[in-house]
């Protein structure tokens, strides 16, 4: 249990740092805005520095982002889980530190804005996906995304991210630059796709297991907490009875399923298929 918490902490720290680094190194120098709460924080920072002419020794967007997330932390604490709250709080602390200490290049590292946005989206989305995979989030819209995803089987964090980003970038298009808003949208889409690919709790997997050990299905039921439906099969070649069962789980739980099954029956036959549409009492877990 202790090692699991340690790995989750490391995932969140690494993922949050990657996200913050991607924003400071690739996004901000292009005068492109991040989506969600961080994008709002960047807009406020721009208004403070360019319109009100306030000067800061570091990028204050991280501090503003932290303050805007405080109401969302209450949602994480009361409506999701204590573990999610702790890991999300850790994520936003690491993000705030990263935004403040990672220097923003005076000129963009890559001259091509499209390439910069794709790289930033891949790195940032991967980092946020690591946070979600560990059981936390990158805060902001991710908290709302997890909140709604727990209540809808077809909802994903990435989809909500795209919707909120569209609103932020529409404002940016009219208030700042239309071309930058377009690049921001490209960044947001790549970011959301990369995040959902890493956030394997979103991916539903159907597993069919064929084994001669009847205890296997009971172990899957108790250790994974997933429903199991079984029936008796017959091996045509061996003419021996076999136990066949199916269960529905997330891709994140596949490795645990394999451990449960193969520990009792190393010769078990496991068939996995992704992209299934599930109608019924399937529980999304985060």
C-alpha cells in the first residue's frame, strides 16, 4: 500500500512538472493561451501586466491559478475522494512552483507555431494524463471532468477540457489575436487527445477468461471488485470441461486482472477487447 502511494506521488509530481514546463517553454513564448482555469489565470496576468502595468519578478499566472482552484478543491474533497483531493493538491502545488521557477524564453525555441503547439500538447497532455492515472488530476477543469465522468459512462475528462477551452479561446480571439486563438485550439485538441490516451481509466475493456480453475473467477470478484458472469465450456480438442467467464473493467485494471488469473492458473486463456459500449451498471473508477 505504501509503495502504491509512493508511485502515485511520483506520477503526480512528474506529470505536473511536465505540464508546467510545456506551458512555460512552448506555450507562453508563442503568446498562446492554455485552456481551462490556467488559461483564465493567464488572461488575468496579461490584463494586470499590460493594461494595469503591474510588474512582477516571476510569472504570477501560477499563483492566480492556485487561488482560482480553491473552490474546485472543495468539490474534490466533498464529492470525489480524499485520495483524489490530496493528489490534486500536490499537483497544483508542483504546477505553481514550476510556473514560477521555470524561466520563460524571451524568444520561442521553435519558430513554427504549429510544431510548438503539437509538442506542447503532447508533453502537457501526457503529464496531466499521468496525474489522472495516479488517481489525482491537474486541478482546474480536470476536477470538474472527473466529477462529471463519475456520473456518466460516456463522459471523459478530455471532452470537457475541449468545451471549456473553446470558451476561453473564443474570448482570446476577440480580445487578443485570432491567429493565436487558432493555435491555442490546436494545442488544446492535441492536449486532450494525449491526456485521454494516458488516462486509461477512460478506456473500457471486456475480458473473457477460459480456465480449468473455478477459484479464479471468485478471486477476480473479490480482489478487483468487478462483476463476473460465468458458464461451463468444453474444450473440443481435450474433451474436458472448462470454466469461462467475462468481466468488464478499465484498461488501468488489466494488469491486476492478469495477476489475479495467472497466479492461480498460468495456463489460463485471456481474451481482451477495447472500445466496447457498455449499457448498465458499470462503475467508473478514478
